[in-house]
């Protein structure tokens, strides 16, 4: 009995030693900076510096100033639109790679799908800015067919297109990983029981691949709502998003407390999105 307890204690110490670096890293580079940012969000900025008085004035200002609420609403609308479009585009692409492409060519197909990840994020944004400009590829094609030109540059549509192009590739990976893990016998059994292709997809394939879809959707939401580069380059400053508003507080007003409060609000939105999606991220039956 004592020997078993000794082995258990030794295994516990070994586990603690193995996890200690990750715990220290999380504490130093996430928990402590987050606690400091939360504390600063309760201070007040003045012309001469920050007043370390604890109050909720910054959060009150967020909920009472239309510009701040508008930026939050813009971020949510853009992010939800991008997430939905990315899922709708990525699922068929992942399905084609997993089901229609021969197994020996699937790795090549995935490589071609993720090629956009190999280029700089800023370069991709500027490339879309050129494509969607007044004299860009899209309008050149429309002009060639005698169609009216589209004013896509420096607009919310341009931001959505740039985001969707990037995050569709991310979702393809997560959905593909779920599709290739599906046992073929499940679909055969459903077909033997009289289920058609639509019923098999609705009642077998979709529920079993939903965790992969939701994981990719959450990653898309979290990365999209916190992105500053793409809205800044493609949006033209017309529809301010929360990350842009944070940068304005830091760069132009030097209001670190308000910037911290806005960052806390941004993290709260990501947390709410996680809580809303968490139930679908688990594997069925767990």
C-alpha cells in the first residue's frame, strides 16, 4: 500500500515538473498581462498621465457613446458574416477533397488549399485591395462584359472578402480532419436502412463532423474579431472595428485606460462566442 502511494506521489511530482514550464509561460505572458490590463482599464487618463483611481467610467463610456457601441456592432457583424460565409464555402471544399479526390492526391490538394497561408498577411490584404480597386481585376472583367462597375475598395464588402478568403482555408483543414475520421460503415448502414443521400448527410455526416466545423468557426470568430490589419487596409476607415478603435485610443489619444477597457470588452465577446459554441465542439456522446 505504501509503495503504491509512493509511486503515485512520484508520478504526481513528475507530472507537475512536466507541466511547470507551460504553467509559468501562461502565468507570465497571459495571466499577469491580462490582470495588469484589467487594472489599468479601471484608471483614468488625463493630459498629464493616468490617475490610479478605481472606477467603471471607461466601461460606462463604452456603453453610452454611440461611436464605441457602433465599433463593437461593426466588429460583430463583420465577424459573423465572415464566419458563416467561410463555413458555407469550406464545407463543400473539404468534402470534395475528402470524398472525391483520390487518397494519394489529398495531401497535394490540402497543400494547394493552404497556399494562402504561405504569404504575408499584409501582402494578402494589399493584394485584395488592388484586385478590388476601381481599376482592379474585378472591374476590368465587368467592364469587358459591359457591366456596371462595382465600388468595392475601401468598404465593408472588401473586408469581408479578404477575411473570407483567408479563413475558408483554415476551416477546410478542421472540417477535412473530421470528414476523414468518419467510419465508412456508418453511411453504408444508414443507406441499408433506407436513408437517402440527404438524410445520411443530415443525420449521420453533419452531426459527426459538427465538432470540426464549430472548432474552425470559433477560431475564425476569435481571429477575425481581433484583427486590425485587414479592416485597416481594406476597410478604408469607413466602418471602424473594435481593434481599430483600440489603436486610436493608444496612438492618437494616448488613453491607455480606455484602450484597456475596450480590449477587455473584445475578450469578453470572444468568451461569449466560446460559451455559445462550446456545446457543439465536443465529440458526439461525450
